[in-house]
C-alpha cells in the first residue's frame, strides 16, 4: 500500500519537475530534460509560451468562470475562428478528449432520432483505437486492459479493421449511424489511415447515409503539419473532436460539426459546467493565434522532416534497437523498436530526453510544435547516447 492518499491509477515515474521553458523541463533536483512528450501532445506550444502565459494572466485578472447560463464572447470568437479555418459550422466546447467524443456519440444518436431513424444508433470503430476513459469511450476504443472490470460494457459499437474498407462495409446494417476514426492513431501505435482509405470511408458514409466522425484529439491542432490531419486525404467529415494541443496545456476540447448535424442539439440536450470557461477560451484563442500565423505550418513540416531524417540515421546506426519505416505524420512520430520500448524510454530519460511508448513496441515522439532544428539535433544526440548505453 502506497503512503500517498492519491488513488493508484498511474504507475508514475519517481520524477517531478519544478518548471519548464519551451521544450525543456527542469526537475526538482535541477536536472534539465529535453521534452519530446509535450504532456502527451498537450503542450503544443511548449512549456510556458509567453503568448499563452500573457493571455491566461490577462484573463485571470478579469473573469475565471461564469457558467454557460450567460453569453461568453470569447467562446463566440474561438468558435468563429475554428469554423473559418475548417469544415465546421458549429462548435461545442468542453474540457477533455473523452468528453468531446461523448458529445459526438450523443450528437450522432440524436441526429438520427430527430430525422425519424431512431433505430440507427450503432457506431463503427476500429482496432487499435483509443477514444477516452468513460464507460462508452473505453468500448469505442480497442484494448481489453481499458475495459477490464467494467462489464457489462456499453453497447452500440462494431469494430472494423484499420485501413480495410471491406471490413467496414461488412459491418454496415440498418442500425448503423456513424463511423468514428482517428486519422492517425496515437495510443494504437502511431498508425496512419491511408488517404485512399479515408476517401473510401467518406464515399461509404455518403452511400449509406452515415455520419463520418474523426477523432483528432491527438493528431489535430497542427500536430501533423496541417490544422487537422484529415485534410491530408482531402475529405470533409461531418463531426470532428479535438483536445490536447487546442488548449496548449489548459484543459480544453471541442466537438465541431456541420450545420446539418449540429442542429440536432437544442437547449438542454447537452451541457457542461466548466466547458468554454473564459480562462480556457483566452488560452485557446492564443493557441490559434500561433497555429494560424503565416509560415507556422511550414515550420512544423520542415522541422518534422529534419527530425525524421535524423531518426532514420539512428535506425541505420542502431538496427539492433530501432528500425524503419517511421510511422505517423509531421511531429506525430512512431519509431519501431526491437528492444522493449520501455527500456529505450528509460535509457533516454537517463540521458535527459523524454519520449513515450505506444502499442506495437513503438517509441512515440510528440514534441512541441515550436521545437527548433537545433533542439532536434540535441534530442538526436541524447537518443544516440541512450542507444549507445543499451549497446554497452
């Protein structure tokens, strides 16, 4: 039994930090770490970005919380900007990716109920998926470890094979309402949906009158070099969920939809206490300032190419530990490992570099989007030292 009064839901590292700046973290003992985890893709602008800090501090001196009983102008502004930059016509703000996905699942069911098709309530999901930790989203996601002990499981989900359009087609029936997919799976091994597969899903949804819903909680908000990852395939979804990088470290998520679908929600059909609060909106607008600045996406693509080239070089130098091809898009990178990925993560940490694991024995890299080529070079040097230590 731990001496801590915290519930034992995390296998935490015996490591804590006092402060951060950009892609660097400083531990309580003063040691510095180059952070390629960004809080699992959350700190997209790095730690304590001055534009985000200024926006948060300015708002903190005015209003923190109002509740959605009243108009919140900052919500209107962020929603307007997100819709102007995307396919969406309407936005619902909440606090986490799981909440955004719950919103999408509710929206799909209500859409078909209001259009006279209440029998359509099931959602097609995929192997390797991760959509959150609520009772519904642990079933929408894949992985027995997330569902263990929570039976009976929420009904309404049918699982297809990622990148296999025939497996999707075989599951469509009179009760099917929607398809929910991550264009790039994060927890599932940094697997990319083929652009042709995404286009085939859009066509299949149109053919059968289904909603195509994309979960961009991790792969959205510039992570892949476009504002949203589905843009690489040239398709338009009906619903999109996103979180993590949208708040740059402040709890913020969004469910975005077309007018046709969003119209299913009216007053009282859904709600949130904290979602869309003035503090979150101030930070979200500040994040969007940076994401939409001229040349920023070009920077993401350029620095991602530099990092990928360096990782390919390491794979050539250390074939006993890591290999190609690299997975993912942009600055959402999966590095296949031959050595147990947990050993590599620990070796990197021992050399002042923070990286993540993912399914399929993948090393997952989610650096802040503001990382520089010089910082990439430092990260590659630290990873080389870590791999050297494993070889020794």
